[in-house]
C-alpha cells in the first residue's frame, strides 16, 4: 500500500469521467479510445476529423500539463521489445474484437449500466490480474 | 468545426486525467493489477471517479435526448453477450497485464513516455488492422450436445 495515491487518482478519475461526459453530451459519442483509434484503421469517410481531433488532444495533454508548470509523473515501462510487440498485438486485436477497452467498457459502459460492458470489464480485469499473477509470482518476470 | 473542437477538448481533458491519475505509468498500473503482491489500490479510485462522472453525463445526455452539437446520440444498444465480446475482453486483459499499457495511456505516452511505447503502439495498430481480416461471425461457439450413447 506504500504507493497508494488516493487524492491524485480520484481527481484524475473525475477528469477522465468529465471528458467522457463532455464528449457524450456535446458530440453524442462514447469516449472509447480503442474505438476512436480503430475507426481510423481503415479511415471511415466522414468520421476522420473528430477522431483525429480527439487523438490530437490526447497527444497534446502532456505538453499542456508541463506548460501549466506541473511536473509530469514517472512513466516506468519495464518490458523487453518482444514482449511489447506481443502485448501490443493482443491489446489491439482484443480491444477491437471485444469492442472496447478500459475507457469504452470500463468508464463509459459501466457508467451507462451496459450489461455487455460490465461483463467485458470483469473479464479483462480478471485476465489482467491473472496475467500479472503468472508473470510476477509464478514466472518471476 | 465545433464538433472537431469539442472532440479536441475532450481528448485533451482525457489525456490530462490519465496523467494526473498516473494511469500513464505502466508500473503503477501493474501495481494495481498485482492484487496478490504489494497491491496499490489507487486505480480503483480512478475508475470509481471516472464512472461516477461519466454516468452523470449519460443521465444528462439521455434527458436532453439530442447532443448539443451533433444530430443524434451514437450509443451502442446491444445488450446480449457473445463470444467475440468475451474472447476480445479476455485477450485485451492478457495484453494489458503483460506490460501495463491499455490504449489510452499508450497513446498519451507517445509524446511523453519512454520511446519503447512506439513499439507497443505500432504493434497495437497492427493488431487492430489484423482484426479487420476476421470474419464477422468468428469465433463461433457451438454448444455440442454429446450424442446419447447407449452402452451395450
């Protein structure tokens, strides 16, 4: 529990929720990142602009955060290149097959009480916890 | 144009939320998923806070009926569970647990995290492209009933 950061986590969570709420009320769409990115592969006519704009906002976020005078948090990625490739392929394929990720199913889907999203979130949380258990505690990676 | 600006603002706020909550730190995410080790419950608060506000947004959007800037709400209506949903979610969880990156933090990490994130994002995009090759009815799960065997 030594790394527990309840305040910043809650504030960040409220911001993510506010973004999803804003996007739904203004644009009428779900702020699901895998769906927004996946809709560009291949690009779908008439739906390229807003997708790119949303992604541009995400890319600019770290720069805006630094410009506000705050120090960026750490980003510690401890994985070999082959593991990154395998994980990336699985995440890309899996989120499209399952029609959502942490944002679309977890934040937006649960927020609107969708049974599909609640089940999907339980499933991906369970397999993620199991994967960490196997890699850290059984394989010692 | 207003639709583009509001999408940009939403993406910016989303990215800032991921930074403030430290979701952009794969080590922090793995600490949350490691419930059998030194568990860090922080991300449960990220999820809780995010779900609370997004559900308020949903209530407002439903009440209005029409979005402020778009002609109609584009909300998924399916409620049934199917093999694609389950298999996709299960796969996604495995990939997430392997390195601690899900799509949002991976994209924000492109302009801020370690350069290895580019490898992950490139592979993720290839994974999404591969999905386009998958037939619409895959995977199919047929519940086969064992033929009744009469011993004799």
